[in-house]
């Protein structure tokens, strides 16, 4: 169960948007362009990729209001179900970057956020304020939906499911599953009918040939670095 938070709790840490002036003449480099486009050029954030700042938006980000380009969309799908040993996601929930991440401390949440995302989308200095908190609850778990430029989508769980089914190569029946199985067997055919042969060819049996005479070796899957 998520912590009992009132809207006024941690407002100075989470909700306060930066009042730092942005230059009207020189657009910033990198992902800082996101704030510039929205604050200075008055561009709709749905027309800016939250992952990299490009205006070449492919579709909308499923969790937060904002766009996502084709490259960032592919990266998002590749990292969506990758988790560390502690059960939390290995990559940022917004931009899919790795490195040092803030971990949501709500018991039912596994999501993480990078320093750059919170500083750009919520406001400069937000990462320092979050880092100083004893317990931090993320932008998908807070009772209020907006933090700076970061606006949680309504029905974001449903939006994520729709996004995965539409854009993913292997649609899932349940977005919580970390492994998705694509049904490829034709009608009347036996699924995985040659699985013993395939496994044997891969050298995954030990102590015999086939499932009748051997056991499967343990194969450790390494996560993306």
C-alpha cells in the first residue's frame, strides 16, 4: 500500500517548478531543449520527445504527457521489463537511460527515474532535493498528477498496455509479466513440437540426449549493461 500522503506533503521538493530564466536568444543543448521549447517557444509538450528533446515525435509517451520519437520508443520497449536483483527497474521510467537512478520507495512500485529527467522536467535542483529526502515517492504514485512539466497521464496503466500492444513486437496479455510469449503455431499444429530437438542442438541438455534422457542446464541470463 502506498504511503499516506497529502497533497501538501513535500510540495517544495516535488511540485516547485524552476523560476530560473531561460535565454530567449540561445536555445540550450541536449535535453534542456525540452524546457526551452515548452517555456520559451510555447510548444505543446506532446510535440516534444521526452526522451531526447527532438521535435520528430513518433507517438505519445504512455506514462506522462509528452511525445516520444521512434528511436526513444524502441529503447523504451527494450527496457520496459528489465529489472535489477532488488526488483526495481534497471532503466529510467521516462527516458530509459541507465546509470544512477532514484528508486520509488512506495512498496508496490518498482519504477526508477534518472537525475536528468527530474531536473529538466520538474525543475533544476530537483534531484538534490529528492536526494535529501528520507523517503521519496515517485511521480506515478503521488496523489497529485503534475510536478513541473511532468504531467501523469490519466489511466496510465491502460495507456501503457495499449502502447505495448500497439508498438511492441510481442504484445502481452498482462503488462506486469516480464516475459511475453508470441503465439506462432498455426491452427491444428502442436506448439513447441520440436522443442527437444532445438534444445539439444543448442547444447542445453546434460547427462543424456533429449528430455527423456537428460536434464536442462541452468542458463544465467545477463541483463543489458
